């Protein structure tokens, strides 16, 4: 029997009394790499925020590894959208990653050699160890993204939430993220991320969640990522559906991977 990493039941989230997620019921199995897919405004980031516990639902409940969200903070590592971060803050790369160790260390203890070595190991995992003394604002967008993934790794979480980590990144960063996902999968960790490149869904993910305010479908990629479900998700938007048709064709024919985000 597969244990659930995330259970969501009857979840509704509203902003100013306008629902942005409606009656969501879904179970995401432990150890899966799960993509949340849907059009702009579908509620993808809101769903991540609900799992993270930063948004309170109007109704329904969520559990993380069979615990209430409020008791699950130490189980979750989070990578926000790059655009939501103040990159002008004067801090070095290593210090950013060290922040990921504070939660387990406690705010009143100073990090020591063990935390320093662990942060460097996390930077090595994303190919950024050589730049550990660089100011974060001096990095490229892709490098900044890798630093924040390293910070999430430093939290040593069981569940990782990532909001569009592949958006606008260079090829080196895309490769680094893919290797991180593969490593987390081998370790039995669970990763849930918002993803827009339909042509790479079957390459990167074994589980997919199709969302458009309501849950359209959720399950193993080969069973769920179908043209019928994509039509229901995107509502006939032709450009996106052309991509969807190509993505499904590649799955059915066993074709190779598509390009980056």
C-alpha cells in the first residue's frame, strides 16, 4: 500500500469571497514527483500555499504525512517563484543556504561547522559551490533559482514544494534541477511543483495533477496526462492544446524529451 504524502479533502479557498479553488479532493502518494498543471489563474500557486499552510481554506482540510498542516512545517521545504524574492538584499550565497538549517537548529543557536558543511553539500548538489561567497544579487536568474533550491535541500525535508522552478532558466539550471529531482526521487522524498512545459511532463514526473479552479484529474502520468483531460483543463485554448497534443503524442509514441521552460 502506498502511503499518502498529501491528503486534501473538500478544499475551497476564496479571496474576498471569490473562490479560487473549489471542492478539491486529492491524494498525492509519498515518493512521487508530481506536477501541478493548468492555465494561468487556475489556482496552482494557491494550492501550493494551502499545502504550505500560508493560506487558510474557507472549507475542507489538508494533511501532510497524516499530520495537520499546522504541525507539518518541519516536514516541508519550499522554493518560491523567483519573482517574489527581493534579490537586492545584501547577503552571500552561502548565508542564504544556511538559512535552510535554522529551523532544525533553532533560532537561538548559531550555526557551526556541521551546518556550514551541510550547506556546502547542498550547493554542490546544484552546481553552485564555487560561488558560495558571491552576493546573491550578482547572480543570473538561473543561478539564483539554484541557490533557493539548495536552501530548500538544506531543510532536509520529506516534502518539497516548488513554484515554477523551471520558469525562464538556462540549460545549466534546468539540468541541475532535473538532477535534484532525480536524487530526491531516489531518496524517497516527495516533490510537488507547478510546471508549464507540457512537452516535458512525461520526462520529469510520474504523477500529475490537472487543475482549473476545480480538480480535473490526478494520478499516474501515463494514465492521467491524456488529451481528453487536457481539453477539460485548458478549455479549448488552441495554442496550449497544440502543445498538449504534441506532449500526448510523444508519450504514446515513446518519443524523446522536449526543450526547457
